[in-house]
C-alpha cells in the first residue's frame, strides 16, 4: 500500500504492484542521509521540500526537450503534468480496469470527473466493434411475404 496526499488534503491508500514497491524501496535505500519517515514525502527538492507544481512543469518540459532532440514531433507542442493523469486513466480504461476503480485510483469524488479523464481509444473501439460484428450473422434473403409484412407494419406506424 502507498499513502497519497491529494488536493484538498484528501488522504487515500492505494495498493501498488510488487515491482513498484521494490523500486520505491530501492529509491529510499539509495539516499542514506535522508530521514524518510520525518520527511513525509517521497520526492523532494534540493531544499528537502516537496516539489512545487512549477518545478514539476519545468522538469517535464526539460524532458520533453530532450525527447524532441532525439525523436522530433513525437510529443505534443504543449505538455503539462495533468496530461500524465489523463494518459494513465486512459491506459487503465484500455486494460479494462473498472471505471470505479480508476475513480478511486485518481482520488475523484465523482465518477463524472473520472469519465472526463478516461477517454476511450478510438483504435480499441474500432477493434471491439469489428470483433463484435464478426459474430453477427447476416442473412440477406428475405422472401416477398416478409418484406411486404415489414413495409405494411412500418407504414401503419407512420400513419398512426
């Protein structure tokens, strides 16, 4: 479990994978001079204070600059930390994680907010539709009696 402190002083506990737990443990062990328990947060600035949103923005844009030097035009022109949240929610949705679990993970009070973050991938939707359509059996043979009955039924609906 990991404890997160979110917007509005909301505290939530979330399960994390064994791999992530191992990575965090290694990270914590690598910095002997820091008293992690008293510090109260995992990532910190040179002043041993929590990162500000401006510092996070600066780091992301620095990384973006480095990526763009190697892979031009891979990342969008404007990038910000919240895009990572949106992307994470979308990837969870693509992996068929329940929307309510994504809501809990993101710390949203309302499922409507989570729906804004979790944008379905159009490519995945296309694949899902094609998969479902493969199971539909199409029979193009209609006898004239059934066709006539259908036309009469529809005309009666219109004329009512």
